[in-house]
C-alpha cells in the first residue's frame, strides 16, 4: 500500500507540473542563466578546465533542484492538500518518497538542459561520454532525497526560502565533490575514476534515502 501511495503522489506531482509548469520552467531558466553568468565571470579559459566546468554545472543544478522542490511543496500548502496525504496510513513516507521520485524525473530534464548549455558555452572536449552520462545519472538520483528532506524540515517556517539552501548545501558537500570529480574524470577519459565516483554517488543516494525515511515522519508530526 505504501508503494502504491508513493506512485500516486508522484503521479499527482507530474500532473500538477504538467498543468502548472512554473517550477520546471523556472528551474530550466535558472540553471541556464546561472551557468551563463558563471562562465562569463571566470572566463572561457578557466571554465574549460574539466573540474571547473563540472563544478559550475553541479552548483547550478543543485540550486535548480532546491527551486523545484520548494515550488512543489508551495503548491501543496496553497491547496491545503498536504494534510489529506499525511492523514493516510504511511502518508508521511509516501509524501516524502513520491515528491523525491517526481523531483528526480523533473531534475533529469533540467540536467539535460544544463548539460547541453555547458557543452555549448564551455570549450570542453568530453573523451568518455558514456562514463559522463553514468556520473550525471548517479548524481541526479542522489540529489532529490536530501533536497526534499531539507524542504520538509523547513516546511512550516516562514523563512523557508532562505533556510532550505542553508540546510541542504552543507549536507550536499560530499555529493558535490563526488559529482564534480566524477564528471571531470569522465571528461578527461579516466573511466575507472568516473565509475568509482559514480559508485560513491550511489552510496550517497542510499544514505540520503535512509536518512529521509528516518527523519521525515517525525518532522511532519
């Protein structure tokens, strides 16, 4: 039943985003502008370094994930729909996991947009594209659990918009480091290093999911 409710929450989130795509459009616009500004700020020569280009990409994608997740919960609070989900048996776990699954799908779209923009703006030669795709996939999967968790922790607070990045970014430092160096390794042709960093990102994803399922039910009391 919990898995069914997770699917229902994720499907409802997808329908809501399709009907009101402000979150996806805002995240795509945000990551495009941020990557563009970052590339102009540090210059094309510095941005062409694989580690620098990867850092620009993942910092922008992280903030885009926070933007999308915050928008998703704002919609729930506006419609007063969150209380109905929480009243169901297993509703807290279903709300958390469903939101994280839906955010993963939306973030995959934003990641493709941001990745294409980086390749256009930055003169970066990628020598191991399959390894790069693996690292990006692992990094995208690992982001939503911790981002949704931090949004839940700040859900009832008035300064939620400012607190979510403050809570999320320190916990995401290991993820950002692994994703940055993994992408840099793939861009440089170091497939073994890219695979190793991808495995670490998968481990982070598992830890974040366990952490979310442990904390979220109590946080939503």
